[in-house]
């Protein structure tokens, strides 16, 4: 019996010391990387910026921003590791920004590294910066307010309740690898000391081609997302202005194959709520709901077609029309589709329904 | 051969044993292998494979009912003692190799996802220590662990599908049946291996009280796992694009990367740790089958074989290289297909003919 107890104690000691066999990271002895920015620095080198918070006892936390040059993103990582007190870890990464210069050259190399690292989540935010990503992360004002958390929460908030279409690492990878679709990312800009969302960056494969600014973001979001909230102002023909808040919208793509060529019909149904109504006559006029609905639907149709024409002209497909065509054609061929796309016929039907008009009629 | 009633288990527990024997590390990565050729039609292959497994269960029950014992009895009845022992020995080696393959798969996951620097032998001995403890307690303990491995992780396995389903693109699955028969056959073949494991029944059959009534539970368990695998395949297929899944090694684990809780940034740590329950239960079952068979063939104590096999597994896990691992996996898959879907049905036919002759003569 005594023998058994001895063995038990021995095993316990072995197992407890086993904890030291397993590698550990102690939370105040690591630098938790929360944001990263990448810019093109010319001659195959990338300028990487990494931010991490520093917590000190009895003091407000500050954000440390480190910049280094390198040919790959992990090389930058190790360069920055060489000049910091604690090792960098990537499990807390929230946001990755791409400077315009790098985004125009292609971001696949960096994104592949993000996807390869098991400790990086796949819902981290990515965005293209109109300008320099490192300049944006370095803004003095955000020394005490965590800049990466700020950007991440700003994007999150805008995707949930405003006009930015949903995007993150996973949606980017999905759209990038999907046969017949091109990705899009939010576009942000540093304006003096502020960071602002200015639109959506449309990418062709992994290269940034052109921006869609905020006034068209509502239309684009209606076309790509399921149902989300978002405000949009419409000016009617007679000068009345209407602000609608999208409560729920549903988009349905129909594909018809006509003489071997695809033809698309996009049906968009929206349930909205009227938030603001102003008339140039400067007095209260009665709301003609039916008329407003019809006119706004017409405007949205025109606007969508304008956007789609633009996409077709540049040969980019953020709506995933190619993927939708592939679902209906067993002999889908990427080359054939590339030839069809610029001239493919697209019809848009919008149905706007104003459900609520607030507390007044 | 009759087993003491004290060591037998109730018939309904067969459900949990069969479930446990089928679900291993395979479910984390089979989506990629089945989609390699058949693309997104592969989920049909899983259902077809499930039907094959149902037939296989029926064959095994017929065979074991006729012999009223385990596979060792069947072999000695059909082929005599010496040849029968050799054939049984091969099957026991299969059980052990299958356990090694599961163990190596799990070690690889731990090393890639959690502890890149931890040597294999430490993980291996920790897991096998636990498994040894289970198996040395006898079959009833193994069943108990099987039961736990069903109850605990099941909640997580299914509930976690909610997160990826929010971003599912169901139209990914279209157009259905767009692949040749050969490609589909490849998907069936690959799903057969992920659904494998039911062959453990060949060893534990005598341990079921009133074995005949346990038939329906075995069929139910196979139905459940087939559905689980189909759902898992569909969830991954709708979440990833087709070329994305082809480069993701563990699609199901990467799904977990989209979960972020405010108090737990990286959820997969919890998920992989939970997987230890599933893996150790499966290892316990496979090693129990293997050592039980060896005990019956060589007439030595079961514990000795258990220690020898465990030590061998530890050595192999440390020495094995990537190339050898691929070869091992291939051998185990081939052995599984040939032994259990080729040889066992033939064995049933031979046994039936022999019985007929005896009755007639």
C-alpha cells in the first residue's frame, strides 16, 4: 500500500513538472500585436508597421508603433522582434491595413501568411488605406487611444449598422479564391488627425483597381449583402429629399442562358423606414408613399446599373456574377466567361417598401 | 466463446461504441480529401459510403452470430488454429496501425495549432498514459469513456456549426452531380476511410449482453455518424470556395477560427483540447481490440501487450518522418478497404457454405 502511495506522489510530481515541459507565454511578458500595416517601399521591399499596447502599473496604457523594412511580412516581424523587450505574438491581431502602393501591386503574399498562421483568427479586419498605412498607424493622437482597436471597431460598427459591406479575412479569401468573383475591402483615409472610412476598394484578383465612394456604397451593399442596416439620402425629381434607413433587404440573382450567353436579372427587395423628409416648399406636405417608393426604386435601379457598367468596363466582378453563372452552366469555362463578362446583359429590378415613417405620418 | 456476464455491457451501449469508433481526427480534415476530385459533389459520396457501412454492419453481425464469438473464433473455425491465428494476427496489427495513424494525426494537429516546439514523444506518452489507464480497467471502462466522448464533445461539434452557417453560401453546391462516375467513386472511397472504425465490432461482439438486440443500435449509430459527416462536409463546402478548401489542411479546424468571444480570443485552443477526449476514447477502443485479440491468439496477459504496443507507438511517433507517415496512412486505408470490404464478406460466404455442408453431411 505504501508503495502505491509513493508511486502516486511520484506521478503527481512528474505531471506537475510536466507543466514546465509545455511551452507557456506569460501575459505580461509578451507583446500582443494588435494591428499591422504594410506599404510598398520599392525594390521588392515592404515597409511593415506593427502596433502593440504597453501596459504599465498605475499608468494608462500606451500604444507602441514599430516600423521595419523587409522582403516578406515575417521577416519584418523578426526584425521588429529584434528591437523589442518581449517577444511578439500574433494571437490578438485585429486589423491589417494595406497602403495604396502595396495594394496596387497585389496583397496575396501578406494575406497568405495571415491565413497560414494558426494563431490568427479568420475574422480579422482588413482595409486598404488611401495613402500610407504606416502614417495612419503613427498618428500622434492615437498614442494613448489604441489605434488598431479604433480602426477595427470603426469598421465593425460601419459594417453592422451602416453602409460598408461585410468583409474580413475569410470573406476576402472566399471571394479571392471563388471561381468568378473578385474581392472588395473597405477604404480608409487619414484626414489630418482623423481616420475616416471613405469608401470601398474594388480589387481585381488581389490588386486594388478603383474605389467606390461612400455615396454608392449603399447600392453596392444592397447588391452583395443579405439584410443590413444603412442610411441613404435620395433626392426626388421635385426637389424633395428623403432619407431612408434600410431595415431588411434581400437580393436574388437569376441567371438565364440565352444562345449560350448568360443574362442576369437582379431582384432586390427592400423594407425601409423613412427617417427624414424635407420639401423645398418649406412647409409640411403630405407624404405620397407610393410615388416615393417608385421613384426611389427607379433611382436605385439606375445607380446599380451604373455601378455594374463600371465593373464590366474594368473587368472586375465583385458581385460574383461569374460564380452565379457557373452554378447554372455545367460547361462553365473561365476563359469563355472573361470574354462574355464585359458585354453581359444585366437587368435590375428594385422593389422599395417604406414600412415605417417614424412617429409622424 | 462465452464472456463472463460481469464483463458484458448492455446492448444500447453499442450505439456509443460504434459512434466512438467512427469519429476521430478524420472529421477535421476529410472535407479536403473527398473534395480533391469530386469537388463539391463529394457530400453525396459520404452518404453513399454510409450506405456501404450499413451493409458492412449487417455482414459482420451475420458472421459473428453464426460463429457466436469474435473474429478469432471465426478464423479458427474456418481455417483451423494455425492459419486462423495468422489471419487474426494481421487484423490485430491493423487495429494497432489504425491507432498509430490516429495518434500521429492528433499529434500533428497539436504541434501545428498549439505547441510547435513540443516534441512528439511527450504528447504521445501523456495521451497513451491516459489510454493505458482506460484499457487496463477492462472493456466496461472503455465503453464508459466512449459514452463520455459522445456526450461532451457532441454539444460542441454541432453547436459550433451555427457560426459558419451564418456566412454560408449554399449556392456553392450547385450544380449538383457535375462530376464523372470515377470522381464520385474516389469521393466514396475516401469517405469510406473516414467512416471506418466499425470493424471494432469484430472484437467486442461477445461482450454485448443479448447481442442480437444490439443490431439496431449499431445501425442507428452509423446513420448518425453518416449524417454528422454529411453535415460537416456541407458546412465546410458552403463556407469555403472550392479552391480554398483544396489548400486548407483541416477545414473543420479552420472553421473554428471565425469564433471570437470577448473572454477567449482563440477558440480553437479549447476545441483541440476537447478533442483529446474523442481521440483518447478512440485510441482506447482500438488498443483494447488489438490487445484483446493478441491475448486470445498468443495466450499471454493483455497488459503485457498493451505496454509493448504503447511503447512501440511512442517510439514510432518520435522517429517517424513526413514521408513515412503518408505511407502509413496509405497502408492503413488500403488494409481497411481490402480486409473489411473485400475479405470479410468472402469469409461470411465461406462460413455459410461450411455450415451448410456440415448440416447436410
